[in-house]
């Protein structure tokens, strides 16, 4: 877990609080806690001797080339890791590293500002990038025959990136929107405030997003200098994982990168953060933090240090799951906190160990919680850990190491991190042995060494209720802020054409070589059997990784909630692991965590799932526990108030999120009188209506062998899968018929209207849409291609206009999506308050253009080739194939649906798309939702459509539910 992830995660955890049981391991432990399977072998022994059988070469210019062959799917992950992150920035130019994550997609002297995305997407690939404290990484996943094209593109921007003031201005506006987006989330400013007090000298004291004032003061010449220094071959590693061979990749890398000269070694950070010599307290008043959070932290060790794994293990034992010391004490037993957790993180130059808790808005005592955390840490130091705790932590770490090999992208990430940040590439293969070698004595010694009370950091995040209330009344001043540069046009020529003195060699052409597309195939090999009790069992075997998942699909979702108990299905699924006939909550979490088994579920409006996963030796146990919670849940009365408290606190955080408010309001206004008008989960004001009897009634009525499907995916033969299913589900019986649920038709769109959800903020969330079509509609396949043209990717019409040309947002997406009973045509974006009206007008302009202007030949070709080329890559794992099959089941689609989809995409024409747009898109009947300060935004919007101001605490402006009651019905089938 990364430091930034934990800082945000601690603050936001209750929004996604684990209400089912997570984590786990394998069969029986040796005396020292080493994980073993039933036959006595180690879990690590299930893998090849070198799980990451990579090959590495270094070009003469210092660029490392690392490959790992995986021929299971004809795709490849291509990543370029630059050893430069936010810590390498000057203190008065914070944000430069992240700025290049944006600038590197703005084109070169040969290709335009959208070309990188266009080349990758036209072959069905996806690309992205991220900036951390220590590195900036550029990511592509493409059909494997297109690797050479990606290497040309990466070399092109390493050598000839175009940097000028116009491009800088446009991307600076985009970064400013990304910055605001983060700050407007719950606890959005907390990470910056915390880091700046943990680190006072080292550049880890700021986050990668940077400082907008400093970016506004910077020049393109300064950017050029930064790029010249750090974006050089001897500061980069090329990682390629997938259907490739090392020799071919090295040959191509030599051709495209090898001619670029070696440059002076980039300067490295030499500043050392002084060690703490006395305790420190950090107290933060957070305007957008609705509940208190407290934590204890210690600075520890950099990545690659011999104590890194032991600290990770200590974090898991202390607060790494629902059976951990902190969670069991503070949450389960004493009810002092909503969530408790701990974790260790290591960056390149430093590390952090933190243990904390999220409290309820009222009633919980921060000092008592801090004292309890301190007591548990002191016990780790004084008494060490038990053998069962050691076994549990090892099992969880080994499981994580196994699952890191599920996709080519995840494997490339592990390799890149080891090579560039850890500086120890072979550690990817030594990790299993290192985990198994750790002893309880080592853990206690590490705890004593690093968790010193004299170096303790106390963190208190307190709600700033006064500031929040004041903000609601004063709104936002609007207008142009210091962090906003002038708007830049799309095409700019002139200065900024690559590294000084670098000349393109004759052997490189002006554009990359694009291989002919490979026709996609629909391949979902599976076996499908029905048990005598009516339960369908579908098995998809794949033996690449010793890992298996079980998904029990529930054909009924939240649409079947009783009218007087919305949220009953979701809460019922959350209660499954709180107690069964064979296990109470504590015993079940112990069993799951000890054996590294995850078990939990979720419910959408359309359907639900209960899922379990484990390493292969735990396949039998995992299915047994899945059957236990599905067939024999008790919904214990004592657990419901605890779950309600957790859920209510999570909602208090979630409801501070402007994107959540926007999505919720859009549903309410689009689907008046329909179940889709609400969310699957109960809202705060609905929680008290949920009862144990109501949940039990829903579960017993809707979850039966004849209304569910069991999917088995991974490292089990079909014969073994069906044997386990028969053993654990074969005697499951149901009497009578499942309750009938009537779902009304989706409402017809009404005249365009703007709903302005009044919330103080610097940035507004924007949604535009109306009811659409489902997947059974004759126009669906055409609409799918049309959606990609309109708003499916970076170079779509919507994003090109709003982000690339106008710099009004960080990103805009839109198009048709389909659910079980209805579809939606939706646009989603955000913009600073001063440009909200302009952004809404730009969206409406693109909606009108979609009807009036047929896709060009280039747009048609790009979208079709992307959708066809991406088909295989999005179905890399057996788990993704389960999702395909489950979608067919839930939406009642034929078995040949995916082949029909591919055929239709290949044949659709621009004229057909234009005709479909005229039938399906109604620019005069749109629901427009804007979440932002009404005082600032209303005047901008009133000239567009009638405006209705909405109080965000308004719970029920539009009601909708399927017919039924808490007691259910015995009718139907």
C-alpha cells in the first residue's frame, strides 16, 4: 500500500468500509507459522521456481529493457518507468513531475496533441500514466502485435516532446481542475496537511499534485529544463509483459531508443529527514471531513530495507482485517470506532507505519481510542505476536503475492517497482521465501526498533463544522483565480521541439508502424451443469495462477426491495458474514483471515453477488464457507445496530462527495417513479426502517438454488468444481415459488431542466442525460459505437472539445449505458465555478452535433477498431469471463450475444450511427444536474434552461420502488 493511498484511505475508509469479511490464507501451519497445504507443501511451492521469469538487457545508452513472457492472451503491457517523482522537484516548483504526466501526451514535432491516444486506441489499446513521490510511469496495454508501435511512440516523446507556453497553459488549466477535484472530496486537503508536518526537510513533505500558484509562476523554459534532465534513457526502464519474446523486444528497443544518447546522470535527492527525538502531534481542522479520525504513526524504513516485510506483517497483525487486534477491540468488542486499521508503507527514501481509527460523528472518544491504539502497539513491542497471528499474516501476504500475477499489467507494475524504486529486481522472485522466513522473534525485534514512543506522531483530524457551515452560506467568489493560466488553442507551432541538438536518425520514419489488426474471437470456454435442486454451476478453468474465485449470482437485486424497506437487499448481503448457524462473527472472521479467504458481496439495482476467493489449496474450505453464509445466515439482532452505525457514518462521508451527490440527483430526476430513481443502498434516513425480519424475509424469498447461478473460475478442473458444488450446495432446497416483483416502465423524458444542488465548492460536478435503451434494443450495437465516438475516450468529441481544446476539465465522458430494465444516455464532467455555464453549453453543443453531424470516416474507423481490438484485452482473466456470462444471464441475452456484437461493430456505418443518434438522443428533454454554489452558478445557468435549486439534504424528491412489502409475496416464479 502506498503512503498517499493510506492517507486518503484512512480518511475515506468508511465510505467503502469492509462490511463483509476480507483477507485470509491456506491450510495448516507448521510450528513457526510457515504456510502449508494439506499435502504439507508450502503455498510458494505451488508456483514455478521463479514466478517472475523475467529477462533483462541494458542498451548502450543506459536504458533498461525488462520483459516477461505470458502467452495466455494475445496482449502486452508496455510500461516506461522514469525515475523521477515529486520528490525531485524544486521546493518552489512543486507539481513539475505531475505536469509531465500531462505534457507527455501533448505531441511532438511529428505528431499532434491527440496522436498518442489515437494510435493506441485505434488498435484497441488503452493508455494512462501516473505520478508518485518517486517515479512517473507511462502505461499502455495493446494487442501484442502492436508493441513495436508503442515503442516508436514512447521513443518519440522521449526525444522530441513539444514543450511550449500554449500547451503548458492548456494543461495547467487541466491540472488545476484535477487539483480541485481532489480537494473537493471528503478529507481532500488532509494528505497535504499531514505530510507537511511529518516531513519538514525532505521533499516528501508535498504531494505529487503540486502547488497551483507555483505552476502558474513557472515558464515553459523551466519545464524544458526539467524534461531535459530527467526524461533520458539512462533514467528510464522499459517493462514489457505479455505475449512477447525478449529478443524481439530488445531488437525493437535498440531500433527506437538505442540511438538516443546517454545524458548526464540526473541529480538525486540528498536531503535526509532528521529523525524524530520527541513525540509530535498533528491536529487538523478539516472543512470537508464530517467525522473524526485519529492515528498514531512512526517514520520507519525506505523500500528494500531488510525490515520492510516485517513492518508490513506487523501492520497486518495489528490492524489488517476484521480479526486483527485493533478492529476486534475497538470496533467489534468495545464499539469505540467505526473502522480501525494499520499498515506500513515504504517509499524510496523513507517509510511510515500508521495505526488509526475512524470515529462516529458523535459519541466516540478520540483520547480513549488513541490510548487503546497505543496500548496495542506497546503490547506488540513487549510481548510480540502469537503463532496464529504470524500464520495469518503470512497467509495474507502470500495470497497478495499470488494475486499480483493475475494480469499482465499487475505483473509489469511489480517488476517496474522492484527494478526502479527498490533497486532489486530479483526481489520479485525472492518475496515468497522472505515472507516464509520471518519469525515471531524478528517481528518483536522490529517492533522494538521502530515503534518507539519517543518518536510517535499523533494525528487528529477533526471536523471543522464552523468552516463548513460558513462555506455553505458564503458560496464561492468565482471569477479567475491565481492558478488559472490563459486558454490555449489545440494546435500550436514554434518553440519546444525536443532535446537540444538531437536529430532524428534516417532509419526512423515520421510515423509508427501499425500492424494489421487481428480479428477478435469470442472464446469463453466453460462447462455448464444444473444440480438436481436447480442450481446452475458454471466452471471456467484456468491454471496460470494457483487461485480460484466463486461468484454466486443473485438474479434479484435492489429493485426487489420492499417498498417500505429500501436497502433491505444490500443490508442483508452485508449481514451475511455477521453470523451463521455454524459461526458467530468472531469465529467466521478468524477462519477467513487465517486461511486468506475473502468473502463478501454486493447488490446493484439489477442483481447481486456473493463472492469468495482463495489460493487453490483452500478451494474446498472457501466454497464451504460461501455455502455457509448463503444457506445458513442468522442475521443476528445484536449485529444490526453496529452495521447501521458503520453505514450511517460511511454515508456521512460519502454524502460530502460532490460526484456522489451529482449521480444521486441525476438518478432521482431521470427515473421518477421507477426503482432506478434511488441507489441500491439505504440512505441515512432509511436505515432505521431496516429490520432483521425484513432482511431475513428478503433473503429467504429471493435467494434460492433456482434463482441463483454459481460461477467457478480459476485453478480448478471442471470436474473438481462441480464436485465441490455438489458437496456444498447439493442439499440446498427451497420450497414454493420465489416472490414476483413487478417493475414499471421507465418514464419518458421531459423538457430540459437544470437541477442545481447547492453546495459550497470551488468546482462544480456536471451531469447531463435522459433515459435510454437497453441491450435488447435493435439500435444497441450501433449506439455502442456511437458512444465511443461521442465520449468514450480521450480523443472522443466530448473530451476533445471540453478538455483538449478548451481546457475546462480534467476529463469528460458520455454515451449510452444499459441496465436490466432501462438504459441511460449520460454525460459526466466537472469544471471550476467560473466556467460551469461555458462547460454546460459545450456539452449541449456536442449533444446537438451528435444528432446533426454524422461521424467522419476517421471517427468511424477509430471507434470500430478500438472496440474490436480491445475485446480480447478486456477478457484477460477467468474472472472477467464470469462477468461476461453473468451479464448475459441478468439481462436475458442470447448465448451468441458477443459474436453478434463483434459482427455488428465491424459492419456499422456512419450513416447508421447518425440515424440512430436522431432516434435515440433528445437534446430538448435533458436532465441537467450541477452540484455547486447556487449563489455563484445560478446566473450562468438561467440562460440555458429553467433552474431549480436543490438542497443536498433533500432525501426524497422523486420516489420509485418495485411493488412488494417487507414480508414479500408467495406468488410468481
